[in-house]
C-alpha cells in the first residue's frame, strides 16, 4: 500500500512559499508607488533577510517546543504507569472500547505492555494523548525548509526590478508573475489537502496576494500624497 510520507515537509515548504510570495510582493507593490526601483529592491531584500531569519528561528522554536511537550508528557505517563498501574490499564481498555475490543481480548496485550513500561508509555502517548514521537532532526529540518522556501520565493516578485528601469512597468510584470505563482501554489496545495476544492484554493491564494498588494500600494500612495517622507526622515 503506497502512502505519502512527506506531508510535514510539504506543509513547511507551502508555508514558506505562500508567505514568501505574498509579503515581499505586497511590500514591492507599496514601495513601487514611490517610483524608485532601487528602493524597492533594497527594501524587499532587507525584509526578506529579516523574515527568513525570524521564520527559521520560529520554525525551529516551534518544533523544539513540541518535542519538549512530548517528552514531558511521556515522563508523566511513565510515572502514572509506575504509581497507578490499574488506572492506566483501565484507561487502555476505555480507549479500545470504541473499537469493540474488550478487556478479555486485550489481556495478552496488557500482559505484554505491563512487563514493558516504555512500550506501555508509547502506546498511551499515541492512543490517549494523540502525540507522535518527535523526529530529533525535525527542528533543524523545519527551520531550513521554511527559511529557504521563504527567501527563494521572495525573490520571484523582485525579478523584473533587477532588469527593467521603469518601476511601474516592473510592478505590472511582477504582479503577473507573482499572482500566477500564487494560483499554481494554491491549486497544488488544494490537491494535497482537499482535492475537490483545489480551484477554490487557487482563487483564494490569488485574491490574498492581489488584495495585499493593492492595500500596500494604496497606503504608501496616500501617505506620499499628504506627507513629505523626506521631512519625516
């Protein structure tokens, strides 16, 4: 039976790609209203570097927190097995009851697990607490995956600004490229999560990117009309 074993990696890549396409694109759109492509490039690169660092650290910290929580709960489970074995056995029976597996059928399993507290704790962690044993390399893997995906995808909206000197024309091209990527990303993400709603996922990603960029552009444009940015600086 074939199964997909990379769902966590796909999720991390998707998070990085979605944010990397949306945030720098919105920032580039906002700064484009100032008409200076060098400012757009510099501002977006600074944001991308800062966000890549924070997202990488955030991904690492989240995984470490989940790992710490698992082992803390498992230690509690070990203590409960040692100090209140009868209660833990009853909990195991209650867990299996919805599957119509009674105490008599569980007797051989209970006997095996009682003689191996570590395996008993693993069983309770999985079926009672619904917690999977963490992968020790997961924290670093998640950190690198999210950070790399964010930075690489963040370069996509900037591509026109590196080669074309007309800032507004750059924005039009950037919008076309980025929104197309967001549509593809939303559709592919939908195929892996809810295949029947893949079109909706693509549409949702498109409008999120479009609205974010439009709001950023309008905000900076309005400020420029009413406030002298150079006086503020």
